[in-house]
C-alpha cells in the first residue's frame, strides 16, 4: 500500500475562505486555540501513506477522539483526518465537549476512556497518567516529536521521564497589539527592548494620552490575564530556569525575583499615567472584560494592549488584522540585553488510552508535519502549531504566521503557561484572586504573592 493518497472529497475541503483576512469577533477559545471554521481554498491534502503501513492492515478499524474543541472549531479537525482515513481505512470518530475536563476524568475512572484525548494542560495529563490509564507514546510519535518540536514541548508531554503525549496545536501569548496607522502617523517605531517600550509609553503619556489599555475580567476566571503578564515578565527578568523553579514550587511563590517581576508589571498596569486608555483609571482593569480591553485601540483611545494571538477573534467584524491593517501585534520585547524575546504559550497534547495499532497510527499522523500542514490549510484564522515542519505560508492569519515564526525560531525560549502547570487551586484559583486584588485594591506585590505562597497545597 505504498502510495500517496489524496483525501476523499478534497473539493469539499476547499471552502470559500479568501486570502484577505477580515476577522470576526466570534469563535476562538482561549484554551483550545481552534480555527473558526471553513477550509482554505485549494488545500493540498496529499500525504505519503508509507509511515502507516508498519501498523498493519487497519481497514475497518475505528479510533475515537475526545476533545474540548467544539463547533465550529471542530470541523477543520475532522476535515484534517480525511487523508489518514484514506490511507489506512480507519474511521476516526470525533467528539467535542464543553465539559471535557470533568467528563474525561469520569470516563477514565469508569473504564470508558476514548482512544485518544487532546489534553490542554500538562497538569491534567499528569493526573490522568497517575490513574494508570494513559499509555506511553509509540516510538514513531516520539521520533516525530524529537525532530519537529523544541525539546521543552516534549518535556510538557512527559511525566516522570516517560513520554506520553505529543504536542498538537499551540498559541502564543507574548504579543502587544497596536494600530499600524496610528504608529505611522505619530512617527513611532516598534520597540525592540522593554526599555524602548517604556520610553514609548512615556512619550505617548506626555501627549496627554493613556498608552495602555487592559482588562482582566472573565467571570469566575477573572484575573487570569494578569497571570500571563506576570509569567511573561518572570521569563524576562529571572529567566527560564527560575521560571521553572517557581512554577514547580522549588522556590517560594513570593521569592524576591518574583516580587521584582510583579513590580515590573506594576510599572505599567498600576501606573495612572499609562492606563487605562479609553476605559477608566487603574482600578477599571479589574472590571473590564478581557475581550473588550483592546477595543479602545480602534477609536484612538489606546495605543498598546498585551494579549495573546487568540485575541484576533475579539476584534469586531470588518477589522483588518495585518502589518498594514487596522490592528497588528509585535512580540513583547525582552528585558535587559536585546535579543530574541521569550515566548509564553499554551497548547494541547495527544494522549492515548490504549496501544492498539490504529490508535498508534493516528497518533503518529497527528505528530507529523503532514498533518500540521493539512490542518493549517483547512482551518481559518486562529490555529497554529509549534511543529517546525509546518510551512508558515499555509497559515491564513498574519498573527498565526508571526506566532509560527516565533515557535520555529531556534533562539527563542519557550515556556508553557505557568498557571496551567500549577495546582488548580493556585493557578486557577488563589493567583487569580490575589492579582485581581493587586489591581482593584492596590494590594502590594509582596502581600499578594505571599498570600499565594501560603495557599500552596502541602502535597
């Protein structure tokens, strides 16, 4: 069966998505990072079937996939499986659920686990591995991961030195959104260092404008955008080794280096001269919904907004995203010596609950550059992978392209979102609470971080 297969219904994969990007304010989810539906025109869905022959005759086999990625972001995933199904005869059955995290644990405990699940947090992966239900990834998947991903991604898919889950999609969080036309009219340059960014902020503030707009409101998850600020700055001031120690609680949560980082964030977010453009005073950051926080850029009331690549889905209908568009973004600059800025991000990992040949073959496909390129072509804006075999031109969105360039930069240090790696009661609990109080009540950095340290579980 050594052939090249073109996915059935290739014409059906070709949607009406043009190359001019006008992003809408619907769709993309912070955690799953999926596209917003509609395949790219003329998607090349041809793959080499040879890598899947070694798994034997798979005709008529079924592989079930369970994820948090739901309609409309699910369809590009389903479309991307077609070439694999054509090669192998496997029927891939997709199920997305908004109750994924809770239901996956229930299904595993009841002996009804899917064949494969897309795990959005390494901490959840470790929990599932602890049940004994997750099987190690086959050698073919490990080889693909070694070849096509930065080694840090493999570490996040490993537990106690055993590799279980290859990376899948990714999102980059270290961006600052701005208006290219406003910058051009004012004669401003994109800052290459943190000091240049602060100097630019001061220059804007001197005109009477507020350079930054921000919001950390998110219902019961209020506070999470502030964790990204802190994590980004810890990476830049203390470095990746200290970041890892902090996330793993090998140093106190309120270590002086972390206090320094939060104070550095405060030089922007708690500076009344810098915030909150078009929205209010410093305290308004705590009540402004994160999805609305960058919108004052569009009416000229704000110049800078730090938020992830997925924020592209929050701009209103008709907003053009690009270097010459209504809005674009630049990488959050490094602090100190100029160089390649670190990249904070997130993503999913493919965990398997059996070692059936069909399951292993599908895992192998998902870890391949062939899948990444097909997925890019059948997705709309809002999806990217850190797979270095991904051809950047296959991505529709210029922000996704910029994200992929950062992921593929061999000089860039990547770290996974720290709050997703911490115990849930910390990363999705006390840290959100304390950083909200840090803004809303002007709580000191030391007091906020010490409160988190005191809440860290003993085991």
